């Protein structure tokens, strides 16, 4: 108790730092977006009001989320609340404020650079840092198959079906070319089941189901981004079928390089904390811990590799080795610190998705109703073509712990689209960029609010066990764990017995 009382004030200071960091993220984005063509800044009061509006939305979202937890309302989640709140405020800002207050109007725009460089890294790092690593690596075979082959199947399925209904059958207002369709398919292949995973965690669903959905979504995002970037390189030039295979090779190189960067940065941080006395200054210890995490992401992105994969494995490595070299205070605080930071960033992202509905001029708001309504069944079909055949293939190769039909159905249902898909849609370099952006935004909002809200009823319908105490299977003994504890951990850690975050 005495130790907890000593740690509490430091945790409070850390939370203040986290909130300040989140506000600074918003401020940086505002300053960049508020610079006009002549280099002048808009009125400071409007900028302050824009930041205040975002903080108010965060407060409302967290408070409503708190109320939902108390009432245990199953049909709406915090992510859905953030999107709806963003939509309401976006409509008010759009139609209630005068055109002279351009700063406030620009405040509701979803900024891609801010998302990828400031908001996404804390979310992915926390996923790796707090991950139950044993469960993840015990399912690495199925995760890799769903993420790699599944994303390719999803991209081809979505791209092919969209090209069929748009170009061949002409059921949409805008005719998508084959390259347009494949780009659209690549970005819609990025799943982002934040709300589903949060519900899984709170209800303690089966560890293997959680690990498969989580692992697939993280690696799938990296694959989808690489495929998207590769396809966009061929805009304006002749597109050939072997381009897809070049994209696969690019992905494998990106995955390997990103993994090595995350691993090396994580191990370097472990050595730093092992051979220094940072534990005597916990605040400095936590600052360095955070800096190392961001270094992995920025280094990978700077080399045009996958920052997502890099920071994920950096988080896993730091949790496994660096965590043991931290002081007890920093061990306790770092877990909560990264959780709070990730939660704030996630909420900001979903708020911006809601704001984006009303964030663009009418000339940039071209909604293709046919494409939107046809895309919804297309993503369900592509998800089914992905999940169920691959599940059957996995079950053939497994002698035990086969994936049941209810679990496979829940994985199919969990394929929500999120901010990564929309962020990619913002930079589509073809004539179809407006309809792709608006269609992607509507699909993201539909899946987050509707499918996210139906997660609990779907779990009950499929009779998937809930309330299971999830333990990390890494505590089991096998050859790798014995080798790690005997030879590797002594090199990179100093504290025994080894502890896990």
C-alpha cells in the first residue's frame, strides 16, 4: 500500500503528460492545416475554439462510454459513440458557422499525416506491449495465413467484384477502371476491429479467437498498405498482371525489414536500461521508453517499410526484455500510460471519422449511392471467401485445437473497416479519388456503428463462451522458452525472477 501511494502521484503526473501529448498532436495538425498559401496563420481565437471543440468531444465520448459500461448496453460501443458525436458536431460546424471562420471548418478535416505519424503509433505499440505473447505466437501460423493470403484474396475479390458491377454491368454512376477497382480493393482489405477487440477483452472471450482476430488485423493492415502503395505507383502507366506479384515481393521485403528494425530497437532499449541506472529517475526512464517506441516506427516509415509491423514487434520485444530492466514504479506506470495514450488516440481517430462526413466542400462530396450500397455486400462476400476456405485449410493441417464454425463465423463478422482504410483513401491518385474516399468513409462508419454494435448479440447467437479467464500461454515450458530463459534473457535483462506486463 505504501508503494502504491508513492506511485500514485507519479502516475498522475504521467497522465497529465499523456493528455498534454494528445493535445499537442491536435495543435500540430491545426497549425499545419491552418497555414494558407501566403504563409499567414488564421485567427488565434478560432484555433483555440477548434481545439476546445475536440477536447469537448473527447470528454463527451469518455463520459458516454462510462455510462454505457455502467448500464451494460450491448448495442453501442465507445468507438460508435465517438463517430456519432463527431457526426453531430461536424454538422453543427458545417451549417451553423459562417464561411469566414475557415479555421473551424478545417478543424474537422481528417489529416492523413497526423494519423499515420502521431495517432497510429501509440495504438499499435500498446497492442504489442500489453499483448499476451504466448497466445499470439501459438497462433502465428493461422494469423500469418489469414493476414497474408487472406488479404490477397480479399483484395482480388473486392477489386474483381467492384470492376464487374461498375465497369462491366454499369450499376454505379462512376465507372471504375481495373486499376481503380484494385486500389479500392487493397484499401478496403485493411481491417480495424478496435471496438470488437475491446468487447472481446472486456467479456474475456476465448484466447485463440482474440489472438487470431487481433493478429490478423495488425498484420493485415501492413499488407494492405504495402499493396496499396505498390498499386498506386502504376497510376499513369501501363498496368500488368505481374504487378501484383511485384507487390507481394515488396511486401515480403517490407515485412522482413520492418521486423528486424522493431527487434533491434527493442533489444537496444533493453541493453540501455540494463547497463544504466535510469531506475533512479523514473520520469526520465518513462520518457526514454516512449522515445524508443517511436524511433522504431519513424525509422521504418522513413525507409518506406511498414511502421506498423516495426512498432508492433518493438512493443513485443520491449515487453519481453526491457520491461524486466525497469524500476517497479515504471513497470506499473508504463502499462497504464500506454493504455491511456492509446485510448485517447483511438478516440480522436473515431471522432475525426465522424467529423469527416461534413468536413469537405460540396465539390468534394460526390457520393455514388450505387457504389456504396454494392460495396457492403461485396466486403461481406470477400471476407467469407477469405475466412472460411482458409479455416478449412488450417483445420486439415491441425490435429488439435481446430477452429470451429462459430469461431470462424465470428472472425468473418469481425472484419470491420476503420481509419487506415479511410486514411489511404485520402491519397488515391486517380480520377476516382472522390467516390473512393466518400464510399470508404460510409463503409467505415457503417461497419463501426452497425457491426460493432452487433458484436455482443452475435457472440450470444453463436454461443461463444465468455467470461473465460485468459492466461498467457508463454508461461508454459518449451524448447524456445527454455533457450530464451537460459541464454537470451541473461544477455538483455538483469532482474530475476522475470516478470511480464
